C-alpha cells in the first residue's frame, strides 16, 4: 500500500470541503423524498440518475467501462454496502427522526471505520481515539434525549430511527473499508462506482417491488429536482471525490467530513424542520463534535506496507 497523502494539500482539502457541504444538504432533501414515495423507490430513482451520470463521467474522463480482472466482487460489495444497505437504512431512519439528528449520528462513522480499519487494514487505534469516541457518544445520547422530549414520536419510534441509523453507519463503514482495500484500489474508480451504482439500482428495485409493490413517482417538481440533486450533486460529484480521498488519505481521515456534515445538516434542520435548540441539544451537539475532534486528533498513522504492483 502506498503511503497516505496529507488531507491538507489544497487539492485534497478542497475536495473534502466540497463533499462535506454537499452532503450536509442532502439530508433535508432525503426527508422530502420519502414524504410521498416509498424509500426504496426513491433510492432506486436516485441511483438510476447517478449511474447514468457516473458512466457519462467515466467516458468523459477516458476511463474504460470494462471492469478489470477480479473486479466484480468489489463492484457487488460496494453496491450492497454503500448503494443499497446504507441508503436503505438512512432513508427509513428519517421516517422516524429528524434529518439533522441522523446526520449528527453519522459523525460517529469514524468509530466503525477505525475498528474495521484495525481488523482488515492493520491500522492502529490510539487512546485519544477511544476517549474522543466515548465523549461523542455521550453527546449523541443527549441529542436523542431532546428528540424524545420535543418530538411527537414515541420512544419506540425514536429508538427505531436510532437503530436504522446505526445500520446505515455500519454499512457505510463497510463500504469505506472495501474502497480502501488493495483489490478495490486496483479498479478504475469511476468505472467501479458506475457499475456499483447500476448493480445497486437492481438490488433496490427488486427490494422495492417485493416490499412496496409497483413503482410510485411523485409528480411534484420539487421531488424531481430532489432526485436530480441527490443523483448528480449528491452522488456523481461527491462519491468520486470522497472515495478518491479514501484511496489517497485513508478511510479514517476521509470520514472527518462527518464532523462538518452534521453542522450543515443541523442548520438546515433548524430552518426547515423546526428543530428546536435549547441547553440540552446545544450541549449535546457541542460534546459530539468535540469528541469527534479529539478522536480524529488521536488517529495514528497506519504502518507502512509494501506497495502492491498495479496490473
């Protein structure tokens, strides 16, 4: 494995900020997407747009659309974890809790990233990381206490939203680790993403047919514009940038975006979903973000490994 680049080079940091800001705005759009259409169908439509856009981008960038030898297992793994399970959990979680709260929980993505990175990539975990993650967990618990107190949802609904969000976090983390493994890194990035999105469309469509019945589409312009935003800006623009960062700076550092994303999402949730700030949620959000900063500062650099020759 080649040594990791710095996150703070202008090119990498610019990509990091762009991904963080765009993804911060996707959470609220997802909320509207599930207001009138079953989540599985909204996810399917999103990735039809995203897959077409990614194939076009790959062709424009001169990448071959053929999957390299041994690449289909990585395509299917990424499709399953990132473009099916992750989004399925997230879209359904927002049926029970606010989009901003789901985004704040996703700040904990660095935790399973670090644990799976330790298991599969041999990346060490520092004491500071454990401490920071524990602090962040306390902050998230405070936010959920506020959600239960201020929301008409029952405790069971809030806990269901939390459980679904955890499922999404674990699926996203598994996808991050898949992308960071040498076999996946040997595949052309845009081609891998395009085919994974297309396979994800197939998985999501079959699931939608079984669970929700025939396709449903909302004729509102806002719904169509949301599909285009999530498919193009939220997927075609961001996933190549994000997974490019995963390959260059590592899964742990790329997940640092999960600290900026909830800030944007919570601001939008306040403006459009009526999220009410008070001492408890404000303190919880501050503790969560502080814990994530402590955790990230404690991430140790992975030990060097022998480079694997490209085919």
